[in-house]
């Protein structure tokens, strides 16, 4: 931790103590830094060869919001989940929630699509039918840009990980020959 003394204006003797924790980038004594955290995801069971959905939960610090996945302006950075799945596990889709339409003092006449508080993202996973039945860890990151009522902060990422348990796929019924006519064919 480093402590600096800074002179304010021309006032001699008036100083402000500013403590900066360089490991986290936070100014101590100031409000919490804008961040998003992920709740631990429960183990989700999926059958080999069939899609299943994993529910991920995220939390935006109080007093902050992040742009939704479909922000209302092309100049805003969307919240995006990127995942790396093991071989033979496919990500079939990512389902983002609809953002809340809100206006803020920095743009009072514009409604922005944002997430705040708790929000969920659904991930459709589909193990191939030939995948070995066992547990698989999926890793990734959620990229977001947080703002408060006065300013937006540099984009950040939060690590994402969740585990799925693949069960053996149902055996398909044996194929039967089509019924034969009882009449003799020549």
C-alpha cells in the first residue's frame, strides 16, 4: 500500500491522504469498485447425445449496473459470455436475460438496457452421444462494462466455471425389418 500527499489548489497546508491498493486498483475509503461476481453453479446432469441447460447466476455490486447483452446504443459495450468446452461437449447456445430499460443523469433522455443486482444466464450444453459418462468442467469468462450514475469504468472480465455430469445416453431400440407380405413373391 502506498500513501501519497497531494496539495489541493493553492491552499498551503491543506492536504488529502489518498491510499491506493495497487493489487485491486481500489481507492481505500472510497465506495466499492464496480464488479460482477458469479455464484457457484450447481452440478448439472446431462444425458449423452441430448441437450441440457445450465443456469448461471451473477451479481452486480450495489450502486452499479452493466450494459445488457443487447445495449440500446452501438457505442456501449455488451455483456458477453465466452466459454471453452472440452472436446465432445458442445455449447448449443447462450440465453441472456432481457435488460432493464433505465435512464441515468448522464443521459436523462435516453433509456439504456442494463443488468443490475442479480441476473441469470442460461447455457445449453450438448455432449455428443459417444462422450464418456463422467464429470466435465467448462471454463470461460463474462466480459462486462460497469457504470454508476455518473460514469462508466473500463471493461472487466470475471472468470466463469461450472461442472456438468454426463450420464450414459439411452440405448436406441434395435432396428427391425419391415413387415413382410405373407404372399410368396416370385
